[in-house]
């Protein structure tokens, strides 16, 4: 039982856990930014291709 308590205290005092959470939050924010950028660029590119297609016909 004492070993379990010591391991739990060591885990809570360790800085690896918060660092991993910070990296996960940063990764999530980067992914959201990429999705927003790709979505907006996709709409812009689609509009441009539509204009070119209509101009050629």
C-alpha cells in the first residue's frame, strides 16, 4: 500500500503529465487552425475554378 501511495505522489509531482497535456492542447489548436485554413482556401479555389470553367464555355 505504501508503494502505491509513493508511486501516486511521484506521478503527481512529475512534470511529464502537464507537459504532455500542453502538447496535446497545442496540437489540437494547430489542427483546428489547419482545418479552418484548408476549408476557406477550398471554397476560394472552388470559386476560382467555377469562374474559369464558366469563362471557357
